C-alpha cells in the first residue's frame, strides 16, 4: 500500500470516527456504565461529559485510546515488515476492523486495554523491560479478563526460557487466584460454542476471521511462535473452551486477538511471495475478496443510521437497541412527558441520559 493512499485512508477514517461518535446515540452498555459504574470507563465518560457536551464527550477518551492503538500498532508493524508498504497495509487493515472501529467510537474497556497490550509487546520486543511490570499492574487492575494475558505471558516465558517474564506473569496469576478475580467460569453445555464464532466474525468481518483461524493454526504447526501469537492464540483458545459451558463476552477477548493482524499478513506474504507471479493470482484474488467484505462491513457500520431509518423492520436492525430509546425519548419530550418506565434496565438508563426519568426509581 502506498503512503499517499494510507494517508488519505487515515484522514477518511478519522472523519468517520468523529462522525460516528458525534451522531450515534448512547448505547445500552454505555448508559449502564455511565450511571452505575465507578470503573475507569465510567470515570472517563463522566470526565468527557464535563469537557465536551453531547455524545462526543462520552467517547472522547475512547477516540484518544483508539487512535493511540493505531499509532502503536503502526510502530509494531514496522518491527515485523521490512517493506514500508506492508506496514501501511497492516495498519490499514487493523484500523478497519469492525471491532476497532466500534470500540473507538463507543466507550468500552477493550479500547483502553488494547494500547496497553500493544505497548507491552512493543517494549518487550525492543528490550525495554523497566516499564513492563507497571503495564502488567495497570492491566491487572483495569481488566479482570487480563488473566488471559498473564497466562499467555507465562506460556511464552516458559517456552522461551525468559525467567523474568515467567516470574512476573506467575505472580500476577497467583494474585488473580488469591483475590478471586478474573473471568467467571460456570454453567453447563448450552450451545454458545457456535455463538462465539459469530462474535469473532463481527469483530474481524467473516472472511477475515476465517483467515485468522487458518493463520493461528498454521503458525501452531509450522511457523515461528512470537509473543503476539501466544497472546492471540491463548485468548482465542480460552474463549472457545469457555463458550462450551457459558456465554462469552467478546470485549474480554477482542483486545488480545485483534493484534494478530501482523501475523496474518505475514502468513499471507510468505505464501504469496515465494511463488512466481503467474502462481500468485489466486492468492491476490482471495485477498481482494476478503478486503471487499471488510470494506462492506465498515460501510454498514459508518452508515448504520441511514440503514436503520431505511429499514422496513427497524427491530431487526443490529443497532435498534441504540436508536429506539433515542427516538422514544424524542417522542416523549414532544408530548411533554418527563418520566417513563420500560422493562429493560439498560434502556431505562438510556432514557435517563435523554432527560426521561423512570416513574419508578431504579434499584441499584
């Protein structure tokens, strides 16, 4: 990918991010965090509201962490690819991931975890170990699902005989067990195994996820296993195992699997560039098809508002839980109604954000 194309794509991407953050009504997840949570996401949302009014204020810190993640991923890509064109392409694919785009424009913990993971990998590969324990400590307190990250670090440290990394990661794992933190494990076989594949397909886009699956498997069998591979593969494997017995929250795993884009492009390059030009055609066609589906996914996200209003059955639209409370609040305000009760708790928080209080107080 040429530099001028990458810069143009970056500009359009920034415009799309600010457009989505400014025009997309508050989501059920954001509303619940805003009114019930004192964690770092809720705190940053409230700080943002004080700085900038409207939807953008809620998400200004998410946008910052999203752009920071892209910058760190760019630096990481430079360590993996000798050609600058590959660096641009890798970063371009990364920032277009539906999971990155939505995480940047909707406040959530994943977009705070992601730059910490990228910074950790970048510093580790550069040999700067002084700040690594502090990053591990931040992840320990910010993200309960970071136990996945520490398991991956322990596996990598043991296999590569890195004593310091093994000791620190083991210490944090012991702390997780002692404090009874981490991902809740329970339930019984209930059919969520298929659901997790659908969630990953939304994070990557369907065809790109299939290639992620292939790349992880190929590296497992024959390629060099880097720290990024250990992190991504461990998160992916754990999510599949947990999905057999319980519902899995994709935000717990997405920050650790999406960084595998550098590995996926590396696998593609090793498959294509060892062949003569006349035998590269089918690989290039496959790449263009995957990118077309990815671009279509981005198009649907960016213009989701227009598709919602054009939909014959808005209830079936993937963003209906975001737009329906917003439209209801506008209708109620037009009629002079200031309170309203709904059956879904998170929708009540959404209405409260628009100034429609519950007639019956919410039990917190």
